C-alpha cells in the first residue's frame, strides 16, 4: 500500500524527537521513500487535556489516505479524530488507552488497529474495550516502554505499510523472538 503520508504522534509529556523518532528510524528501513511527519502536539505538556491535541491534529489536515501511528495518548488522539470526521485515515494505536479524561472512543471504525498489553500498568483498566473499537491485538510482551520494542513494532507496522495488514507479522512474532 502507498500512503500519502505517515504521521507519528507522541504520547503525553513526549515530543516528536522521542519514541516516535526512534520508530520512524526503524520504519525507514522497510519504506525509506515514505513521507513521515512527527508533529508536536499540545499534550507534550502533561497538564493539557487530550482534546486540545485532537483539535490540533484536525488543524494539520492530514491528507486523505494518511496512516497515523500514535503511541500512548497519541493513539487515542488519532483514533478520536478518525471517529469524529476522518474515516479515510488509517490509524495504528500503540499502547494507547481507549479513554483519558473527557476524550473517549465510542465506535469501531474501519482501518483502526490497536496494539497493546492489558497487563501494561500505565494503561491498565483502559484497554478492555479495544476489541469493540478496533482490530485489537493484546500482546503480553508489549510494555509502555515502546523504545524497548521498536524493532518488533516496526516489523509489524512494515506489514501494514506494505499490505494494509499486520496479522502475518504478529503471528510470526508469536512464533519467533523478534520482540526483544
């Protein structure tokens, strides 16, 4: 698949130069010509409500057919914009909750994938609805420290970049040991 752009959204208190930059570096190994963007979002300030970042992402106007990959709160922000008005975008949520403060997801939307661990203490209690809201994969090995799992995550996401699906890669991760 060819996406018009791939946006990588950071988590709460994070920045475009943190985990999303590391993930982009890994993704460039399989799709070097892809247009990657790492916009700063208001929730880099941990005191800012997620809704401000949903509005900022809306202002950025990702092109039709964009893939938005969000880590933690960045995933919720991307999924909320998709749910509200952008069903054309593809969203991959990594270690994301389904609700934070006043921002929560309410419906399943096509082209939404959630990669998370229900055992992750950072998002514990806020992942149970993922199977109702996305193509959801509860991965026991995934922790909130996505830097530790950047190779495995990139391996999976490369499948999505190439085919619009990552189930084959996830199945092979379960068999092999790429998550280290």
